[in-house]
């Protein structure tokens, strides 16, 4: 079984906001070389410095 992990970090101007991460997830999927299966996107929210952290598994 093949697996891949990538972390994405986003700086937002305020505590809450919307960020379309679809292009970043698609890029990570292409980089992984995985051809079939599932993608898990896990949001780890850090309120320090208004950073949002996503893990793609």
C-alpha cells in the first residue's frame, strides 16, 4: 500500500475565514503518485498568529 503525507499552512488576516484548499489538495495528490484510494484532509487549527494547518494523508 502506498501512502503520502503533506502539511499545508495558511495565514489568515483574522481568526475566521474561508480558504479554498482544493487546488492545494489536487497538487498534493498529483505529487503523491497515488492513482486510486481515498484522501483524508485533517484540519489542525492553531489560533496563534492566525495560522491554519491542514494535513493531507
